[in-house]
C-alpha cells in the first residue's frame, strides 16, 4: 500500500506542478496580452498623429506653392516695368515680347521647341557616350586563333 500511496503522492505533486505551471503561463500570457494591447493602442495613436501631421504639411505645401507663384508673377511684372523704364524705345506690348518663347543658344524659340531641342541634345550625348563605351569594350576583345 505504501508504494501505491507514494505513487499517488508523486502523481498529485506532478499534477500540482503542472497546474502551477499552467496558471503561471496563463498569468504571463494575460500580462503580455495587456502589454501588447497597450502598445497597439499607442501605435494606432501615433499613426493618427502622423497622418494629421502629413495633412498639415500638405496644406502648408500648397500654401507655399501659391506663395511662390505669386512672388514669381510679381517679380516678372517688376522686370517688365524695369524694361519699360530702361528701354523706353521698346514697348512691352511689342510682338517681340512673348512669354511663350525663351532663349536657347542666343536664339528666341517657342518653349515647346526648346524642350524638343534639349531632348534631342541629351539623346545625342547619350548615344555618343554609348558609342565610346562600346569602342572601349570592343578594343579589349581578343580573338583566339
């Protein structure tokens, strides 16, 4: 009987140990769950705050863009007034003054044409660079007889 009693006590001790471990694990998981929920709430608040900050920056950016456009327009008008004063023999209403034209290589051209010319110049420069690189690579190739 003592062997049975001893085995029973050992079983009870093992069960108590397992029960204690399970209860400890449950406490740990509950605490961890609380911590994670708190951290999740904090992160959600941070996301909302950052979105609000970005929205504010977007509004500021639009305001600054409008300000820059206004300043550029004012400076352009100031330059026209200075030209009218300094070059009184020319009128700003003269056909030679055209805001749709710009200067490239000492020639007055339409803005659209300038973009085409610049694109062509870039493509030509790229092609020349590519040809030079090809030549360098080609000169290093040696045929084995």
